[in-house]
C-alpha cells in the first residue's frame, strides 16, 4: 500500500484529527493517482477525503485491543533505526 499511511490505532495519545485527515488524503491520492486534482475533480476529491477521514475516525473509535498502547516516540525511534539500517547511516 502507501508508505506514507501509518498505523493510527492503539497509540497514546490517540490519533489526532490531522493525522486521520492526512491518512485519508494519502489514501485518496493513491487511489486516484493524483496528488492535486484538477478543478473539475477537486470537489469529488475533497469529499472523498472528508468521508474517508470520517469513517476512519469511526473505525478507530470502535476498535478494541487488549495490548497496551504504543508510545509514539518509541515507535518513531524504532522507525528511524530501521531506516538507518536500510539506508546504512547512523541513527539520529
């Protein structure tokens, strides 16, 4: 799928509206094949982003897990370490 869409479930603090919107925007961009729609398609594009963000928020609100919430900073550090190995550079 799209590398720019990140897991939003089971984090502390919970995903923000901006994070949910960004994920919806990336999804619509990927599906439509367009990063910026034409004026003729802008309304449909924006409506799709809003609807997907809305449904995504409902999904996140309803998901249940028994696992402890993940820490955003710890997960970001793990991602940086994986990237350092992948691109063979020192982690920051």
